[in-house]
C-alpha cells in the first residue's frame, strides 16, 4: 500500500542543496504530515503523477486555481497559441484587456482593476490604495485569514479581542507590523470594540469573506454585514480577499452570494487558469489613484502577460458558458463526498467536523463546530497527520496541512469520488486503531 518515493527522495536531497528546505513554498515540504513530498511530473484531469510513477487523485488542485482540472484541453490550446507568438512583451496586449473585461462583468463591485501576478501583490496594492484614499494608516485583519507574505500581513493576534500586531516572521519590523490590528474572525464584539477605539485611524479592513487559509470557515450570519456597515459609517475601505473564493464559490465571487459590495476586491488563482495571475479592483474613485492615472505607484514586468491572460480567459469562458451546470454539479459532488466521510467517521465514533461551501471544504478532527481560529487550532493535527498518511498511501493527494482547504474540480468523476470515499473509510479505521478519540 505504501508509495515508492525513491526518486522523489533523490530529488528532495538535491533540492535541499539549492533551495531552503528543498522547496519554493513552505507547505510543499510536507513537514506537518511527516512525509516525503512527491515531486510531480504530470497532471491530467483529476490526477497527478510523480517521479516514481505513482498516481494520485488530486484534491489540492494547485491550491485552488484548477477548477477545470489539470491540463484542460481548451486552456492548453489557448496557452499554446500564445507560446507560438511570444511569452511576454512587457507591453500592453489585447488579452489583458479581454480578461479584465470578463472580470469586471462578473464582479459588479469591480469598476476598474489592475492585473498583477500574485495574491500577495494584489493585497499589498489594495492596502496602499486604501491608505492613499483615506489618508489613514491602520489596517485591520482577522486571525487565521491569510493575505500573502507582505510585511503588514505577517502578524499574529494576542489573547484578547484585539492586539497591535506582533511580527510572526523574522525580518518584519515592529514599526511595520505595529500598524496592523488583528481581531477574531466571526466575532462582532471585536468589531464594536475596534471601531469604537480606532474609527478615525483605520484606513481599511481586509478579510477573506469565507476563510480558506485556516481551513474553510464560513462567516456567521450578520458578521460580514456588520463589518460592511461599520466601514461605511467610518469611511473605512472594505477589502474582500477573494483570491480563493473568487470564481470558486460561484461565477464572480462570494460577494455575489452574500450581496455585499466591498470597496476593493483581491482576486487570483482561478482567473489565471493555473498560471501566475491576480488582480485588485474596485470603485473607480479608488482605483483611479493608481499610476499612471494617479499618485499611487505599482508596477510589474509580467503583469497581465499573454500566457496567463489566455489561460484565464479560456477558464472563465467555460465557467461562464456552463455556470448553470458546473457550480450546482460541483456543489452536489462535494456535498456527497463530505457526507460519506462524515458517515464513515460517525460509524467509527471518530469526532470530525466538515466545513463546506461549493466545491471547497475542510475536514477537522474535532467535536466542536469550527467557527473561529481558536476552534481551528484546537482540532487535532495529530489525527489529521495519520489520516493524511493513510490517504496518501492509497493514492489520494490531500493538503499536507490540517489547516487548508480541499478542492473538487470539474474533472473529478463519480469513480474518483467513490474511490476517495472508500479510501477515507479505510484511513479512518487506521486512525481509530492508532489513536484514542472522543466518542460522538
């Protein structure tokens, strides 16, 4: 049952000589699950293959972008057409305009936008715009919500409702992190306290409307609505980070579901169809502050490059044309898989919670409903580690961290889901044998 990873182990040894930890993004090291990371050679449809020829059913989907699956023919064709004429020009091209128009049409709050190459860039730019627009400096973010690795976002919360940010990474000056406030996600009491104390200092609030970077955590009814009202009352810029939820929860973004119109929106992942692409967009009066139209500087050599724009256009075109079919189908398939995993856990008397919206979900080993960051970190990472290992050995590729979202794509078949459900039942049985867990 165990995977042969001899070639991946050799590549990891070589990688560690030239790359910190042997990887170019920390979670890829698989350290949280104590496994050798597979070095991937191919992706097709719902599956991945590694250097040793092992095949996996993939629920990471490159951390969200691949809603159509790996190497979708229409996306590959669009990118190939670009390759024949040049990868990048560092100049304006028609495809970036076409992609921007598609995004603008899909997200009503986005009147103008700027294409960038990563979610981190989008969030950085959004905060810079908010500060320029308001003339204020403080940022409010929420515990457990991730907005990239820019200095202002790498802070952690204290034990109370609110704290000035303490750097959670070396190399981040306190002078930078000190302008970031952190509050508990889903806590309206925290909002009241913060806005009462800092309403004249807050430039912006940035939030994942559905948290995806501490695992999937849905907003409580009224939380986002209250946040929107407080921002309007205090002339604070509301930024929705929809890098994960944009075009994943529905065509457009979660804001189309909750009917809240943020001042600025960060998008990424799906809009690049698997290539590096992100965007920040919003109200015309704010976006017009960007250079060369206004005094806020931002630039990027590869921003809006033809290859990523082509992949994004091809992906959004399919999603738009088939949205009445694709999104309900993904919702049904994901709900079915979640229900089967939950049934297996209940049968074995293993306490789990599953948070799901559309085609994204997270399995938490806990007996409590997961609504806050505190709930998330109280779940058992040890049980998840054992579960991950058993699934991995059965050819199921899950996020190598207990605090990440799983993704289902259009390419996942009923057979894939049935195999995954069966593997989950077997894996949970192994977890039961290894650990004493709380009875339901």
